[in-house]
C-alpha cells in the first residue's frame, strides 16, 4: 500500500511475539503521561525523599562528617536505628501516600478513555485478549509505582547493608523481603482499585473523585464508626489502614490500627475480589443487554 | 474454493433470548454480503465470529479454524470495522492506527509506516495528525476502515460501513471496498441493511431473519438463472406463437391473448424466439427477461421461513 500507489497491499512482514504485545499499552500510555510537565516534576520529586534517607544512612559511615561535628557513629544510630521500624516509618508509610497520588494521577484515564468512545472492540478484535488488555493497563501502573516504591526501598536497604556489612544484611534480611512484598501488595490493590473505578466511571474527573472518596472518605467513615460504636472494626473499610496492619505484620512491628491481622487480610482480599468482578463485567468488547 | 466461514449449528443466547438459531452452512465467496432487517442478528454473528460472545451451542470455523479454540489466531487474520463510533479520546488518527497495527503484531517501525499508508489510502493523509474526535462522521468511518486494514488482514468484517455517509463519501467508501476486494487476497464480509451497498460490493449474500438463515446465494448465478424467465407481449393473438415455441421445448403459460410467460430450455436463445416470430409474421411488442434484483431476493427470503445453504 505504498503512498504513491494508493492501492491496497496486504502485509507479509514479520510479526512481534504474542507474549510481549501487552507492553505496547504501557509504551503508549507513558507517551501521554510524560507529556505533562507537572507529572514529570512529581515523579522527580518522588525520588527526593529516598535521596534524603540515603544521606541519613550514609552519614554514620562518613568519618569526615563525624569528625566535623565531633560525633560518634553511635550518636546517629541511637536516633536512627536502621532497623525494620526505620524503613517502615521513614519510608513505607510516606510512600504509601506517594503511591496513592501516583495512582490518582495515572490510573483513572487508563480504561475510561477506551470505554468512553467505544474503543474496546478495536483492541479486542485483534489477537489480544481481555486478560492481555488488563495486564497491559496494569503494567502502566505496576511499572511506575514500582519505580517509586519498592525499587528505591530495596536500593536503600541494599545501601544500608553494604555500609553496615554482611552481619546487618543477615540479621535484617526479612526487612528487605518485607519491603518488596508489602509494596507489591499495595501496588496490586491500588492497581485493581484504580482500574475498576476507571472501567466503571467513564469520565476521568469523576473517576478521580471516586478514588478519592474510597480512600479518604471511607477511612474517615470507618473512624466515625469506631468512635460512635466504640469498636475498632470500623477500620475494616479503611483500605489504607488495613494495608498498614498487613505491613506491620510483615515487618513484625506493632500495628497503628487495632484490627486483627487476619481481618485485614480478609478485608483486602474482598476489595481485590470485588475489583476483579467489576473488571470482568466491564472490560468487554460490547456490553450485552440480557 | 475452500470455505472462508463454516457455520456448524451456531447458536447464541443472551439470557433467555435466542439471538442466533442453529446457523449452518459454508461460505466461500470473495465478498459476502450479510443482509437482514434490524435485529436479525447480523452484527451479533460478526461479533460471535470475532469471539466476543461465546456460542451457546455449535460452533463456526474461519479458514478452517474453530472460533472457540483458535479465537486469538483467527483474530490475527481479521480486520474489523465496527458499526458505531470507535476511537480513543485524545489520540491522533495516525497514533491510533499505529497502535492497532502494533497490537496486531507489526513491529513499531512497520506499524508507523503502514499507519501512514493506510490513512493516505482512505483519503485521510492530510488529516492524519488530527485527533479523531475532531473528525466529521465520514472521516471517522474512513479512520475505522484504516485501522481495520492496517495490518493486512485475510478477512475483513465491515459492519455498516456506509452508515451516516453523504453520497460522495458513500461512493468513496464503496470504491475503496471494491479496490480492497479486487487488489488484495482479502475476503470481505459486509454487514449492511442497505441492499445497494451489498449489491455493488458482494458476489455472495447471506440473508438473516430473526437469527436464522433465510437465504444464502451467489448473486451472479442467481442473476444468470433468472435470465431464462421470459415475458413476451405480442401485437395480435399469441396462440400460434405459443404453439411454435412449445415445439422448441419451451414451457409457457398464456397470460391472456397477447401475453405469455416462458422458461427457455438450455440451447434455446432469445434470437430463436424472434426467428419464430418472423417466420409466423407475429410482431413482438415487448420482451422482458426477468432479472431478479437483490431486492427481489431479499423480499423472497423475508417471505420464506427458512432457506438453506
């Protein structure tokens, strides 16, 4: 179909392998997302705090700095213990919120733009299944959220292990695992929640509002239930709170939210199941009226 | 010719409603028209062949591959132009068509090249960097066609391609469909309720009625067959003429004194009728051979309960 001929020509060239085609979707999504300077600024800002923490990890090992301020290593390590609590409170908790805002910016348009103008049949009439479509859309979030959560988290842990020696690494190995697993749980829940909202609410601003409501308003509502009924079970509808309970379980520290660990896991599991059910229902080439 | 689409008892239900009822047959035409009144199941049949709806019973095969077991492989061979508006908000035409080509398996570079070519081919070359929501209805239809052909499919499903088009755009669309049919190795299935579109583009036609096959026929053969039905009007009494053509082996029926209908047997041509008339000094005032239009075929199919393949 050369331009000068203006006639139809079939394609007989090579094809890309089917297993990797879902990655086409993140590539196109990132081209759109990175057009926004505000988003790029936010992404860069996300790496400032890990850099600060890296400096905090480095200082007790910098002799010149210690001499300059006439400090001993123990003076700093007494303040920052560089244990599970350090990574949990100084990195995990703030980056739970950072990841939420990243999802808040990137997530809502992902499926809604395709649904709003009936774009799904275009995707699904190709050798591209619903699962691959969802995997591709999820990959947009998974890659971005990974870049600002567990990747810098593990880099910090590796940096601390490198400076503190193999003994520290052996002793705190579980912290590294906890950083990885805890952030993956959070990323998966955020991803499912955002995609489900995006699939259900076709208008981008409304999808963002819905995500905000589920996050903050449900949290506040749970708090109100706790206060009125003098219980702690109201926190079960606070997704952020439940995540912190699960994280505390993984890090082996006391949870800031007083809900049994099994109840937190069950609550998050229910959220996942509901989101998957919504996605199964909405991500179709055509909705069938029965 | 090997079958393009084989229907093997294909049935589909949405809840309690049966939409497609035990469709059977084999279609092998270069371009197949899918006709039927609104709600006959045309679009649903296309969607089922694409794997959007799982069959309730039976199955179908596209180029010999089962639509249930090889859905993905089949979709690799198919280009689909949906009936309604279908695009991605905020995306330029060239980006959308390129994306679709990449999802069909073309490497990024080839996908970009073919996206440009496809858009030039459908006449959107100058507008390819505009977002599709800014397009007119006609341009949107052309963009849908471009994304359907960009990966060079073996089978093209066109669902109401001339919907909402003004006459110049319609004739352009028809010209493109004919060009695709004639210049590539692509088969076309054109679903439409516009008989004229199907008549112009298709050599075979499948007519659906209430989810069942009402008729499947080859349009050219149907027309050829109907050449044999002749209606003659003579100036004077036609009994002598009728007697003579009866001797030639024609079946005839008198319609009053001056009109008669006949079926020409093999080997007898219209010139033989004129020769008989000249020999008997009978003036033929009118001679029609009845040529079934697609409209006749369609109306007949709508009257019949069921037709077969």
